[in-house]
C-alpha cells in the first residue's frame, strides 16, 4: 500500500492537490492511503517550505504547486 501524504494547512491549493491525488490513485487502481499533514512543524520535518506538497512513502515529489493529473500519476507509481 502506497502512503500518499498531502502537506499543507488546508488552503484551496492543498485541497485541490488532495482531490487530484486521490483521482490519480483511483485511475491507476492503486492500493493507497491518503494522509494529510497539516501541522507546520510536521510539514517542516519534510524540508518543505512551500505548500502544497506531495510525498509518496515519505519522499517529497513536488512542492509549491498543484501538478496536472498526468504528472501526479507519474509521481505516485
């Protein structure tokens, strides 16, 4: 099971990243879990200073923007 972590405090871009990530995982028919990391110290522990960010199994794949659906699919596979 892949752990897909959304790093962000709940802003509109963070919510959009959550929606797109879940859509990408469903379209890929993955076994996944989405975890929201919303506390600033927890986000900073990933080394991320700009949100939203997406981490896969603890590895940051993108931060500071909401990637396209096809880009997310590549990141989470």
